């Protein structure tokens, strides 16, 4: 009889501790994340804040500061993003994980960004296969983009967050510069 009472007390104590951790996690309404993939690639420093609602929607804002690395494309055009500000909304898809705002999500965002462009124009002679004149045009453009992403968020019982997302954004104001660009990454954070 003592063994049964001891086993029941242990099971009830473990479930009470697990219930306390779930209640503590569900009472946390703010989340801060840092995108480690972009920093390790030397591209930019990215941070995000997300307001947790107690349904399947969350709202947030992200900001990044470019580290000045130029990305060259096939048209002799290089670009370097200076900064971005992107408000976003997320919808959590999986029914059993919506209340904790974790699991698979879709994200829609508006991205305001400033980008430096360097365009290299070459004029070739008819008899030779080397350029006779090269002009370099540098410009800074502000643009607005719409983006869509899919992702997955994992949260442990202590509130630490791993956020994986991938998506695409498309420029609206200057579509002839660089129509679409990647949006996403691997972020680490904390829910408080």
C-alpha cells in the first residue's frame, strides 16, 4: 500500500510541475529573437520582437542592419542591403499547438529596406573581346516589398525559442532592380 501511495504522489508531483511550466509559458506574452544564420554568413545583424496573443495569430516587427557585404549577380550588378524594417503577422497552422503559438506557421510581412546598388556597364569593341569602356554606377534605393514565408517554431519549457523560416519577398516600388529576394533564417530567442 505504501508503494502505491508513493507512486501516485510521484506521478501527481510530476504532472503538477509540468502543468506549472505550461501555465508559466502560456502567461509569457513577449518574444525576442536574434537571427544567427545571417550573422554567421556575414550578411547582417537581425533582431525581431513578437507580441504573443492567446490565439493562433501573433504580431511582430523585425529589423536588420547590413554588414556591407556585396552580393554579385549574373548581370554585373552588386547589391548590399543597408537596413530593413519589417512588420509581420504569423498564423499558426497546427490545431494542437495554436494556444502556445508554436509549431508550423505562415507569415506575411511588409519589408521597408534601403539597398546600395553598384551596376557595372561594359562596352565591347567589335574586333576584340575585351571591354573598351567601363562605367560604374552607384545608387542607393529605398524600396517596399511584400513577403511570404513558411516556418517552424520550437519552444522549450524554459522559454527558449528556435525559429526556422524560409520565404521570398518581392520589391514593389523599384521592381526592375532586383525583383525577388530570400527572406528567412535560423533564429534563437527567448519568450518572456
